[in-house]
């Protein structure tokens, strides 16, 4: 009997539900991978990095910056797509197990709550700049930098669209 695909919306979790899902996965012997970002306009660079992150473990939790958080980081006019919709599009990807939206400027509180086995970030981040690195390593987890696809940045897409 084939397993039915889960709906994207069923993968959208609250913070508490994400923490419990990660605990359950670890109890079942699965490794939980955590990554985060704005994911304002989903592009091939996002998809490839998420697929690579997922290969680092058994479950992938993607934390998405809230609209207010994106505005603080990227400025007026961003995000282009509201958080709930960005989260649902990410959740539709086969490699993504769970998505949670967070409102802080960094995902540190969420990382501490979920306690992932692997923290994955894009290779454009220096290891010492990765938020949560020290915490994940302190409980025996790994930090992985995934390669960036050249020429695939959301900011570049936004500039091209705006002309």
C-alpha cells in the first residue's frame, strides 16, 4: 500500500508542535536538520540548498522569518510574499518535513527549543556567523554549510523585477 502524500498545510507547525515533532523524531532514532531563512521568492538556489540540507538527516525543519522580521532585515517593500504563503510553498516541497514561522530577528530561541541534530546554512555564511552554531555543537550536533547556487539570490530577482 502506497503512502498518501501529506498536504502542505499539514506540515505548518507552531513552535510547540515543532519542538514535539523533533522530540518524537529523535525518540524514533531520526536525525533532525534545522535551517532558516526569509524565502521571499522561492528559487532554484533555495530548492537545492533545502534538498542538500535534508540529506544531512532524516527530518527537515525549515524556520521562516515573519513579515515583520523580514522588513527589519530587508527594508521597506519586503517581503513580497506574506509569511503564511511562503511557509506553505516551502511545505509543499517533498524534502521539507515541517515549517514554522518565527518573529525574532534570529532563530536562536527556536533552535534552543527544538535542539536539532544538524544546523544547515548556506555556504555564503561564515561558520562563526551562523546563529545557533555554538548551541548545536554544545549538545553534540553538527553545523553544515551547504553550497550556494551562483546567480540565485532573491535580492537579485527583486531588483530585476523592479527594473
